[in-house]
C-alpha cells in the first residue's frame, strides 16, 4: 500500500482510533509551498517592504484554502500537529531563523542587503517545504505501520 490513501480501519496514531471507512489523504505539496512562503515572508518583507500587501493576500489565500479545499484533510493536519515530530520541525525552523540571524549578526556579517534576504528566503522556504513533506510522509508511514 502506498501513502497516497490509507483507510481508517488500518490507521491508528498516538492511541487515537479513526472511524471505520474513513480515508486519510495526505496534504498536497502545494500546501507546503504556501507554508514555505510564509516562513520566507520575513526575509521577503525585509528585501522588499512593498511586498507586505502581496504577502498578506497570500496568507489570506492560504487560510481560505486550508479551511475550504483542504477541509477533508484537516484531521490529518490536526494529527500531524499533535505529533512530536511536527512540533520539533516548527521549533527547529524558528531556531534556525533566529539562530542564523543572531550568529551572523554576532560575527559582524548581519544580513542587510536584498540579495542576502532573498537568499535566506529561498533557504527557509525550501527547508520548510522539505521538512514538512518529510514529517507528513513519516507520520503516514507510522500510521500504516500501526495497522500491522
């Protein structure tokens, strides 16, 4: 069985059973791209302050998509946030952002230019997308292994 669709009869995670007949669909990669954009928003804003309105509009689109298009997948998202792995990823991303900026500032290499902020934005977005995708994949594998 692939991780594309896992039936609830086969899935349990952290001791919480899922109703029979329910399917767990993974969150699409484009959703993680929105999250990556949100993690890069600080540096995008620092590089181009006029991008605030665009970033705000994209955050609103992210919220609307989460509550409408991904409505059927909210249970998976809730389960992912209950898991320690997802919280570790979120805290790790915050620590990476703050730690790297603080370390560079302490070394006298603070990121102040447009190129530096765009570079940070790309790294943070790529790191966020890949870690969230990997976290979801690991969680779905754990759910599938729970059926054995």
